[in-house]
C-alpha cells in the first residue's frame, strides 16, 4: 500500500480490521463551473476537485467515497462537469448532499433524488459495498420520498433505511457508514444555523449502530475536519474540498487501528485566499472557518 503524507487528523486505536484497507474520502466539492468567490471558493472548485482525484489515485485506495454536496446547487451542467473530473476514480461510492437534491428555494432544474441514485448507484439507497476488511453502508440523508426536507438544508435518515441497516450490521467486516449529515453535534453548537448540521434523527441512527462496534461513520456537510466518539461509534467529519482548509482524506484501517490523514489541495496562496474569503464572508462562513481553523490547529484529534 502506497505511503501518504498530509496531516495526521486522528488515530482511532479501537477501529481495527483484520485486512488492511484504505479509503479515499471526498466531501463537499460544491463544484461550480460559473460562480465566483464566496467562502466556498467557487472559482477554485474545478481545480481543487481535479487535484483531489489525482491525489487519491496516487494513494491507490481500495475504494473512494464521496460524502455529498457534489455541486453548488444541483445544476445539471455542474453534475456533468463533476462526472468528467471524477471519471478516473472508477465509480466512487457516493451519497447525496443537501445541495444535490431539489429544494423549494432554488429556481433552476435539479435532478430528482431518484435520478441521482440512478446516476451514482447500481440499485439506489441504501446500499452496501464490501471493500477489503470493511462493509461500507451508504445512506441518503438529503431527501425523503414525502418531500419533507425540501425546505431545509437539514437531513434525516428514513426509517426504512434504519431498518435495512439494522438487519445487515452483524458480520466479520468493520462497518463504515457514509452519510452526508453529521451524526454527532459539535461541542460549539448552540443552535441558530448550526441546527441543520446534525441529523434530525441522529439518536435513532446511533441506537442502530451502538453495540455493533467498533463502527466508523464518515460524514461531510459541516465543512470542518473533526472526530467525535460515543462508546463504540466513531465519527469522522471530512473537511470540505471547497472551503478552508480545502482537503480530502485518506483513511487506513488495519490490525493496529485506524489512521485518518487530511490531504490539502491548495498552494499557500490559495490556502490564504480560502481563509480570507471565509473570515470576511457571511456569518455562517465566518463561523465555519473559525471552527475549521481550531480543528486544524489541534491536529491530531
């Protein structure tokens, strides 16, 4: 297995697998072919995604997962360009984010979640992929069949998916659950716009996972690199590819435990630009950059 550099984000000694397995993780590329600026660095998103694909290929993972928000706001042209850029990864395991599905407050065509599933899976959500010593379970937290998430950036895992997951968790491989919205709230969360980051029914998902550990949850959505644990359930929030600090992850799981490395995709000037765009942007952008800078400053977690 090829060595990787990057920054050590976390060591998880309890998450072990008999067969050494590597995952590349991309989250929140928010790809845009036309937009400029903002704390999501839209004008850099094609470059950052291209670099992440090249870096993941060099790391030779057993599989790549994409934890949602592929596009700026579900624009068909952005999906098409995204597909072109990730084609070398040969079918990454992909879940939708809230920016990839129809919302009541956007005024352009967006793929229905059923079409998203047709495009990025072989049989829809949820699904399981066996990868080396891991069982990777991919869930949709971004859209529901009744349309109840159309007016929010928040997410929920449907009861049907929870039941499906509960029936399949027992097995010889380490469970890795990929979901866009976060399982655990961050310590700094006190309400306001933070309410849309953790799953609305996070407790229900945690109840399903508890007792099947060690379990690793990989999520995105928050744009910050972070690691949380409750009992035998561990969550890694992947950094966003589009905002400070633009990065992807390489996760190695083996007999000695799990290492999580954050892999930046910026030049020094681009990293500074990403920080300044966030620090001078919207209230949300400023808050996310502040948290992300704190997490980066405290690596490894």
